[in-house]
C-alpha cells in the first residue's frame, strides 16, 4: 500500500482459519460434486469452498487433526460450518458425540 508521504507499508499475511461446529455423516448417496459419498474416505461438505479443496481440520477439544477434501455441500444445520465423513470424524475422535468444535484452514 502506498502512503501519502511516498512510503510503502507492507501488511503481514495472516493464515485464515475458520472455527465453528462440525458434525459427521455416513450416507452413500451422490454428493453435490457428483461422486458417491464414501464414509471411509477423508472428505467433507462445506457451503462454499470449491470441490477438491483440501483443508486441515483440527478438533478443538483434543487437538487431533486430519486433512480432508471438499466434495459436497452443507452443512444445512444452523451454526455448523462443516460436515465430515465418518472416517474423518473417527480420526478426530468425535463419532460418539456426533459433533464437536473445530478449526479449519486450507491445507
């Protein structure tokens, strides 16, 4: 950015992480991307990230993290930011609870 005095100012780049609630699902129907949902795959649904985007998801309660690929749209429950496959939820340690607080960032 150029300031009025002719000095330039560099702003630091900050990694962007989105935090919120996540749940999991294990359907075998077609996803919004057209592929069949595989509960054993490391995939997730997000409302707007492009299909194929890989994100790192960290469970805020236990620190466990996984990388998943966006292949579906959702979640459609207010307050949730991500729906994960059953396999991803298992690695994150929240299958029994059904939902957890997470933070996600592009991988």
